């Protein structure tokens, strides 16, 4: 049996169509299931803890839904099989998981303004936080909307001096637009910001975009969809790390997996001792499980 946990607000409420397709698929296969809205579960940790271990969980949603799930169940020793199906506006973590279907995935911790937040895919500070904040405030969340808000962000963002400490080694940069710290390869709904990132290794990828004019910045962001920005070493700094602390001279918006934190000047990112166990769910999954 499956418990299907869905977020009706994912993808700006358009997730209902995908949820219906999943329900119809389960009914067609004759697989018993229970559908629950994450918005109606007051205590997800309590709910999971009192769900029998032999029941599989299907999580329908995007990066934000996964982010909420791991933060609300972090203290649990998760023993259930948890499947993930993209039903959000980004689905960036799932993109990497499909490329690299590892059995376990590390959970990372973002510290901002002395507060902590756990995440699976990526975090950062600078223009990416500003763009994510604009997208979150938008009525429609899709790739065009992200691209449109990216253009608006380019026009208004002011690059600044930044310091990044990577495994106790200090790096300084002028005219910094963003400092990204990723465990997955993608952000922004399919932009391959960290093409060498691996869920299975013990390193996160640090990406610093700096030292260029805004016209060139726009061209760099276009190249990110294909991973070509890594060739622009004069403007794009990339390094593997186990611990990162990043500070910008002016107050910025930080983000992790699309969740934003305004009025932030510094962030720190570390690995936790916990691992998640997410599996990719597709239309063939039920055939494989119930042969």
C-alpha cells in the first residue's frame, strides 16, 4: 500500500492535474493507496512515525515540498521507502536524482542569521536569492516566469565584495553576483549550475559568479542551461568543499531549495550526519513493485 502525500499549492495549484493522473494510475493497476494533503497534516513527524513501516510513501511536489518534508521529519529515523515524483515548478533535486539514482542522499544544513535550515539540492546568496524571492511572490511559477524575473534581477542587482571560506581557506572576490553551494546539479528549474556535482560523494560544489558586466552576466546565465559556464574561469569560480562560509559586503537574500531568507549577509553550509533515502517514482514503478 502507498500513502500519497501531495502539496496542492505546488506549481501554482496546477499540480491537481498531475495528482489526478497518479490516482487514476493507481486505480488502473488496482494498487491500494491513501491520498493525504500535506497542508492538512498538522504534525508530519507524528504522522510518519505512526504509519506502519511496510507502507510506502509517495511524495508529490517540487523542491519546496521535499524541503518542507525533510525539515519536518529530520529528527526521525526514517525506515519507510519514500518515492518522489516531480509535481512542482522546479524539480531540480529530482533532475539530479534521475541522473544519479543513489540509494542514500546527504542532507545539508544552511546556517543564516544564526538560524538553521536543512536542504537537499542547493543553497546560495546573492542574485539567485533575489530571483527566487521574486518568483515566490509571483502568481505564476514556471520557466518563463523564472526567466522573466531573472532579467528583472539583472537590472536591479548590485554586485558587491565577498569573502568565501572553503575548508578553512579564504577566497576574496570583487563584484560578486552570486555564491551558490550545491549538492545537486541544477537550480532555477533546469539550469545546470553545478554539472560536476554528485549526490553520492562527500563534497558540495561552490560556484561564485563575479567580476563581469551585466551584459556578459546575461550571456553566462544563458550558458548555464547547458553547463558551458564552467569554461569561463575568469568569471566563474568553482571548487569542491566539505564546509563553506560565505559573506557579502551588503545585505542580501539567501536561499535554499527556493526558500528565501532576506536581510542576510553571511551563510554557512555543512553536511549533517543524516541521510535521506529518496527513490524516483515513474509510471513503471508500480509494475516493478507489484509483478
